[in-house]
C-alpha cells in the first residue's frame, strides 16, 4: 500500500506548525494508496473530529490533543486512531489492519495509538486518560 506524499506533508504541518487539529486518511483501494480525506482547522473541536469519521467505513486519523497537566502545564499529544467500526466491510477491515503499521511508520512523531471499533472506545475521557 503506497502512501501519498500529501499524507506526510499534512502530518508534518500538524506536528511542526500546528496548522491542523486533525487529519482523516482514507485508503483508495483502486489506486492502492493512502490519501488525505479531510483536515480539521485548529479551532475545530474533538466532536467535529469524531463527526468526520464515517459510521460504517474504516479510516486512519491523527488528532492533536491539547491538555493541561495536574501541574498546570499546557501539553499536547498526537494520537493515531485506527477507526474500524464493526459495521464496515470485512475486506475493508482487513486492508486497514494489514496496512496500519507501515502507514504509521511513515508518520514520524505519533505519541499515542488507539484502536476503535465504536465511538465509545475513542471518547474524550479515553483520550484524556491515554494522554497523561
């Protein structure tokens, strides 16, 4: 599975310049490559992010999560989320599962990985607890 250059470019912009809040990636089966499907502006919320994931199709996503530690320090963590809803096609789940590690290696700087099959597995409470 090839990775479109745009994926790496947008990820670097999110990581270094914080140009985006999130990026949703999609596998184009016909072209056999991972492409950028959607980017979220820095002002968009976590709810905007989760709403941009299709309910019955797999996606990869990166989310830049800002939080404040108990010591009152402003921090951020870059999450990699493998979204694989139970209702998606088996073939799709297999393709996303088998390509995940290779794709993740292309994105240097991911701090936390999350696998989710339904929205509760990537709720804000889960994100907060994994961030700290």
